[in-house]
C-alpha cells in the first residue's frame, strides 16, 4: 500500500495565525472588559485589611557595672546565632503568648476572631448541608488562636538580630495593638523565665555552700594533721627541709672533690719536676711562693755578677768560684722549698679526702630521709589539692550566691531583648489594592484570550500551509515474498546501492577533504529519491494459483522464525546482517528484529545501508536524523532513536548528515555499538553488501552473523565463502521467502519488506 509521511508536509503560516487575533478582536475585548470589571467589583467590595509591624531587637541589656564578676572579662559578642533567632521567632508565635494577648485584648468577643458570634445565612446553610464544619464544635480559645495564627507573621530580618512581628486585621487600631501586646508579652515572659532561673540557682547554691564549707574545713584539718604526724618541716623555696639539706650537701661535696683533685694534680706535677730535674717555673704554686720568688731574684743577680766578672777574670778565680758556689746553694734552696710546697699540697689533698668521705656519709643519710619525706610529701600534696579544689569551688559558689541573692532581693533581671520599634496605626489598607488587581486581571485575561485564539487557529488548520521545499518520497510497503512463483511485474528501476557500512567501517579514513571525494561520490545523497519499485500487475495475480512452485535452495538457509528463535535461545547481543543481493534482501533484518521484539525483548535496528532500505519501511520517511548525524556530532542518542510504526522495535536510520563527514568519525562505531548493546537486549545491524573487513568494527561478544539471501546464485555463494574464510565460520544463511507477517499481504520477489 502507499504510505506518506505526515510529519513534515505542512508548515505554520504566521501571518494567518496572528491575523486570527484581528478577526476576533471584538470577542477578545468583550472578555477582557468583563474580566476587568469583575476584578474591579471584587476589589471595591472586598473587606479592607490593615497591617502593622512591631520590631523586637535581640541584644544584651546587662550593664557593665551590674554584669556578674565571671563575665566582666568577656567581650561583647552576639548572644544568638541564626538558629537562636529562629528559636525566638517560634517562641514569639507560640500559643502561650497568643493566649495571653487574646485574653488581654478580649479577642474572643470580636466576630473577626470568633466566627460563631456572627455567622451569615450562607455559612449557616453550608453547615446544615455538611459542606462546612460547625465552628461551635471547636472550643472558643482554639478558634481565636487559629485566626490569630492566620493573621500573624513573625520572621527574623535578614543579617540582623531584629525580629519583626506583623499582624493584619480589619480594625487598624487592633492591627497595631496586637503586635505591641505580643512583643510586651514576649519580653515579660523572658523576664519571668530569668527570675525563675535565678531563684532556682539561689535555692540550689545555699545548701551546696553549707556542705562545701564543712568539706573544706575537714580537708584542711587533714592536711595539718598529716604534716604534724610526718614531721615534714618546710625549708626555703617551699621544699622539705631534708631535701633542701641534701641539695646543699651535694653542692659542698662537689666543691670538696674538685679541690682535692686540683691539689693532687698540682702535687703530682711538682713531684715529677723534682724527680726529673725539670724546671719548676711551669708550676703556678711554686711561682706564687714569696720565698722562691726572692731566691729567684737572688739567683738572677748572681748570674749577672758572674757574667760581668767573666769578662775580666778567669773561671778559676776565687771570686767567680765563690759566686758559683752561692748560685748552687740558691738552686738547692729553691728545690727544697718546692718539696715543702709539694708536701703542703699533699696534706691539703688528704684533708679534702677526709672531708669528702664525711660529706658522702652525710649525703647517704639525707638520701634516705629525703626519700621518706618525698613519699610523705606526695600524700600531703594530694590532701592539699583536695582542700584547694574544694576551697575554690566554695569561693565560686559564694560569689554566685551573693550575686543571685542580690538580684533576687532587688528584682533586677534585665532581659536580652527590647522593643526597637512599636507598631503605628495604619492609615491605608494593604488589601485589596484596586490598581494592581485590576491591572493584573486585564493583562491575564488579554493574554489568555490571545493564547486561546491562537490555539483555535492552529487546531482549525486555517493557519497551516504546505511546507516549502519539502520533498516526500513515496514508500512502497509490500509484504515479503513466499515460495510461490512471483508474478510478472511491470518493469522497475533497481538502484545499485553504495553501502554506507563500506564507507564508514570498511574503508580507511581519509586524511584530507580532497581524498574523501571518491568515497563521497560512491554514497548517494540522503535527499535523492529512493528506489522506484514497480507494483505487481493485477492481472498477474490471477496466475499465481496455477504457476508451479520453484525449487527451494539447498544451501541450508533458515527462515525468519528460526533465525529469531536462534537469537533468543543463544542470548546474542548483536545480530549482523549482510545482504549481497542489495536492498531487497534487507527485509530479513527488519522481519527478524520485529519477530524478536514481539517476543518481549528490547530490540533496536541500526541501518547502515546508503539508501535507507532497512529504516524507511519502518519510519515511512528518510528525513529523520540517524547514524550519520550521530557520527558527525550533530545529534545525540535521544535524537536518532525512533520507534517502528508497526512493532515495538526501535530503529536508527541512516540520517541526513554529510556521509563524508560522518565517515571521518568511523572510529566511534565500536563505542556506539557498545552503548547500544548496554541499553538493548539485541542490536540488529543491516550492513547491506558488506564484506568481512567492513563488519569487523561492529562485532563483539555474543555476536551472530547472518547472510540474507533471496536466490541461491553465485553472488550469494561467493559472499558466504568469503565471510567464512575471513573469520566467520558460524555464518548463518537466512531468507525472508515464505514469511507472512500477520495482517500484511504476501510479498513479492525483489521487494523490501514493510
């Protein structure tokens, strides 16, 4: 049958569409005037409502002179954060405060807040028929609180610690009195809460202080008793006397040991000098002796005299010999004096040794005493810490109690809130606003009438016109051929299709645009007319019943049903169809996809033929975006996936993009196939007359390869042999002949299936 696309044959005539507004101007004006009049009447007759606002500031009110001593050093800082202000908002709008205000102002006596006082006849009738609840069934206090909550709005002013209390009423004086009363009740409630807290604190501190005083007295008595029992005498620097004495003896012992070591070292040096005949001038103790210094001076004087006389006298002269004898006596005296100094140093070292031994014995004695005193001091410190902690707590409690008692006696409890701005009696009603209501009604009614008029013009079809430049191709939808002899058909033109799969998958991507021209020439444009297929002659149909059936092929091909059963039972994720005979054999992929989709699986058919032979019978048009648009990055998956008009199968057509540009992105085909396999149970790909190299990028895990055939000719046989030899030994031959879809006429030879 002949099917035409109904999606792109008309266009909207904007001139005719907007001309409908001018044709229906009178109706639009009347409706707009009616709506505006009703709005004006409503705004004029509606009850006036007035609104007033009171502002409450949340800020510390404590004076620096009356602030508790524990807070005198605190800097002024915000007493409430955002959550604290929100909490105060809830307190202000609480039922407790509203009850106080209601009782103070007598709101239960006003019909505005107590609906039961003045019910209209309409309200009474609605109550009688059950369309409205009887207000008398609700307690009076609850009715008043409900109305107050409806008219009350309490909120915190942004980025401040100010809370605004808004209230609306039909009485302007009452609208100002209620928020002021609410703010006053809130501040009074905060003061009462502080007074209650202060009284509770004073009542708590009084017995605690008496108990602490007794505990402090007992703790200090324990400290004094333990100190007397342990005989822990305190010395300087607040330390035990034994420990202080041990420290002093240790210092003296160190000095004695140093002096002894120095004396022994000096005596040893003098001894070596005397024994070895060395010079005694290098020993400081020898040089510091006055006698030795005088002997050295005399020795120097004699040597000088000997030197002077040696210039005039010989060495054996009696005078020179006398001087030399005196010089020898001086050396003996110096060495004798040095020996005396050495003996003195040895005596000093022995004395220091004896003192050291005595100090060591004293230190050992004090060590034991100090260790015992240290253990006792630990226990004493524990008792002192306990007494000190209790005394500090007692002092703190006494301070707080005196402050609480003084505030309680003087009744001074400043609240951290004040009324920053009282409400003023409003002179102008906030509702209704006649001007805005009338203006909004006019604009809304005008807009609605314009939209309704335009929609009527679109729905009536008067604003439609044929689309300019659109081309609609006739798609001949015929059923698949069966085993009977095909009738004699009128001559038809068969287009030898260039395979898009060969261009996108089977060929190498060109590096430059000029290299892609041969490939582009091999691809027919998407806008060209599809194959013109002749319809069978009606006179020939009468001969089909008498013509003998041709012999079936013996290549082992299977039919559509078995191919679908094979895909379902094997759990295949991809089905690649190769059609060596051209577009007519593409019917196998369509029929198998529909058969599997009817079985309940999610199936998608990807058309990689240049002519769109697999997708046009499913969409009735070749103008939909498809795989070429996806490869050229002109569309997304959601734009190129379409629904089959005759089954639950989905289809991606060839598309409308430039094939040469799409071919440059052929490397994206494996990624696209992987994405589709993830989203669908089965992806059927119709490749046309492709070879093994051409379908290499489409295969993956769980892939079945089919060769679609109509006649067992040499072309089909060679194609099958090449696919088997090039890595597809499990190739399956399938034929659409003999398949009769429900509700479709019997197809004829060499025609594409619908």
